[in-house]
């Protein structure tokens, strides 16, 4: 603590006291800068994590919505039908999901088996901001994706009734990694086909 020449606690400011105040301010500024740097470091670390923020999920589609979306998105729903499947082994837990990260660009198609609890986790690397996707999977499973909005759920794909697939409209706001969780019956065989909701005209 700064004291005046008589030894009492700082009262009136003279040259000695002004120098002491300046030194104290410098020490406080260094401490504040260190705290700010620590906060920025924590923020940067958080931005590199897998997206786990809250997300909006639409209710299962009504008959009218199913009919309307099939008419409006007929070409894109057909594109989902046509995605070829690759057989893969996916993670059975959220912790293991990063071991198989699939990069989504235009299309993605996987066939896999759920674990003994009826779960599978697939980490998707999304490269674009505000990506809008159509995901088609088995009609008897449910999906969730933390950090993404699911704006349409369980929409029967009428373009390929033989596949008995249901469409989910998924909207990711930022690029990054998102974990898709599929839940169904133990050891169930499941397919996932993903295409862009809208294809830009070149």
C-alpha cells in the first residue's frame, strides 16, 4: 500500500505519491490483462468443442404436412432415395463418436447396426454455415442432433415407398461437428441417407 512520507496512509498526493499511484495502476492493468487473456483462452477452447447447444425439434408431421412436403420437395426426396449405401461400423456411445467423423458435402449414405441398447452415434463434420439437409432413415427409429434444429420429423418419403423411409429436415446454423444419435431396437440394421435440402443452380 502507498504511504506518504510521514508514514500515514495515502492522503494528499505529492510527487512521490503520484509515482506510487502510477506503479500501482500498472500492476492492476497487468492483472486485468492476464484475466482477459485467460477468459479469451477459455472462450476459444469452448468454440472448438462439438456442438451441444440446445436445439429446436418439430413434432412428427401430420398427414397434410407429409403430402405438402412430398410435393414441394419431390426432386430432393427422390435424390435421398437414390443415395448409395456404404456399410460401416459406427460408435455405440457419445464418447466414441469422434472415432468415425463423416464429412458432409453433398450426399452421404451409411448402413450400420445399432448396439445392444438400440443406439448408434455418428459424428458429422458440416463445412457450410446455415446448412440445410434432408436425412432419410428407417421409419421405426428416432434421431436427435444436439446443436441443430430439426424442422420436419418423420415425414414418409412417398417417392420410394419400397424403402419405407422417413425424412427429417435438419438445419445447422454454424460449421463444425455435430453428433447424430439414432435410437431403435437392439442390434437393428439401420440406413441413413443425407442430401442437401436445396441444390444451388449453377
